[in-house]
C-alpha cells in the first residue's frame, strides 16, 4: 500500500504542485459562482424586458446585448438558447430573434397564442372598405390572426385615439388607411414606433413617414383610363367631380387632365369640382347647375361610385338620360354599380388585392423578414365597362 508522503519531506516545488489543485478548485468554484450569478441576473433582466414587449417584436442582437451587459457572447447565447427552448423566443435565420406569441402570458394574444392586428379605415360601410377588409381577413384566417376594426370617419383625432389604444392593448401590428385631412397628428404613429409595433399604409401614405410601406393603386392611371374610355366612346365635354381635395382625388384628376390634353380636348374649369365637403344635396346642386348651363357636359368622370350615383340622379332630375345624353364613369367598382337601372361603368381599384397584400407585408414585418424591393407596392386599376358610357346618342339595351 502506498503511503502519503509527509508534506515536510517534499520540495518546495512539489508542495506548491500538491496545493495547486485545491487552490484552483476553490477559486474555480468562486469564478463559476460569479459567472452563474451574472447569467441568472442577465436572464432575469431579459425576461423583464420581454414582459413589456409585444409578440413578434425583434430582440436586440446578441453582440449588442453582450456589450450592454458586459457579458461574454457565450453567456448571452446560452440564455437565448434556453428562452427559445422554453418557447419564449423564436429565431428567423438571417433576421434575428423575436418574442414568441405566448411570451407575455396572454397580453399579446389569447390563450391559444392567436395574435391580434388592428385595421383602421375611414368607414367600414363606405366605398371600398368591405372588399378591402375581406382581402385582409382571407389572409389572416390562414394564420389564426384576429383583426380589430376601427373607424376614423376621416377624423385625425379619432385616428390618433385608435392608434394609442391599440398600442396600449399589445397589438402585434396595424394596417391603416389614413384619414383624409390637411392636418398631421403623428403622436399615434409615434406611439407605435416607440413600442416597435409594425404598421403599413394602404391607399395613401403620409409624407412625414416615407419609410413606412405603402400598398396602393395607381390613381393617375385610373383617372387616365376612365377619361380615355369616355373620349373613345365619343364624349367631348367631360367634367370631373370629387368631394375632397387630397392626394388620391388629385392624382385621379391629373390622370383625367392628361387624357384630355393627349386628345387635344379642353380642360373646362366650369365643369370641374374638386372640393366640396357638403352633403349629397349640395353636391347634387353643383352637378345640376353644370347640367343646365349653356354648354353642359356630355360626360362625367367621378372620383368614386358614391359621387357617380349622385351624378346619375342629377342627370335624371334634369330630364336627361344616362349614357345617351350624359356618360358617367365611377371609381372603385363597388356593388352599387350593378344595382342601377343603367349599370355603372367604373374603375376597379383592386381593393381586395390591396388588403391581401397589406396583410402579407405586415406579417413579414412582424416576423422580421426583409421587404423585397421598394416599400411602395402599386396595383394597376382596370376599367369595368358597363352601360352608363356607351356613347352620345346611344341608349342601353
């Protein structure tokens, strides 16, 4: 049996070697304890930070967190691996790490992990909104996403209030058709940015937020093809009617003017109305006045189908016939076009496609996927030819 040598009989070198394992074990344990303490502290801080964020929010990069907390990359990586394994984070290759839907204990989603999106429109009952919303819903239902619909009535203060409330409720993202107004109320959008909630604009954007994705239709081209259609059918004194003067209406007006100039036809200011915020009766009075003037229009291109219906009624009110005496082309291709006795020719805005594309882009933003190409996505409108614009002297069958 081997006997342990007395320490006093060892050389100084041997004694130091003998002691070294015990010394290293002691300080190694201290270092390991400190490292473990830092790791636990870091993980607790990350969990606290995550509790104040909404689902699908992108986390800071691991190198950035390593610098911020003065930790090794290995410590940060270990914490992230455990949080991913626990289902609190998820990673997207090439994009980063994101908060999982259930990470906030139900604040951001229901118990089944279903995300909530906000959709803000001027009026759900008006114009293109029902079809636009259908495009969004057909996309979101594939991914178990709820949509919360808010109406602004084109009031920027209502818009701001909706944005602030949605942001506080832990919404995952927002799709919005901005309110029509010359005013700019950015605080609601700033709240979304502060909370890192992605959002996209539809139909029109804001000049101050050019970096925000915009999904829209080519309004200039729509105005051009509508007016060109009337010209090709033989109409020559073509008026233009809109209710509000804003970017969309003016782009359609510019398309209208371009088609007239291309055909060497005059732009007659007496049969153009681009700013009337009054009631339908006020608008009808304006159109009746045009129709009973010495040189009345023989056709109208209307900013939307609602205005086209008002024009339709004004034509009948003065004893004229739609198409034969006065051609009419609307815009948006809403369901009302098929309900009139003389069915309304209209420009299809591609509302369904815009809604569906907006949902797709927002989902990619939430998941941290880069956008392909520019941040403006524009659909080309199409003319839907019906019997309200057959040509002068031509009656519908």
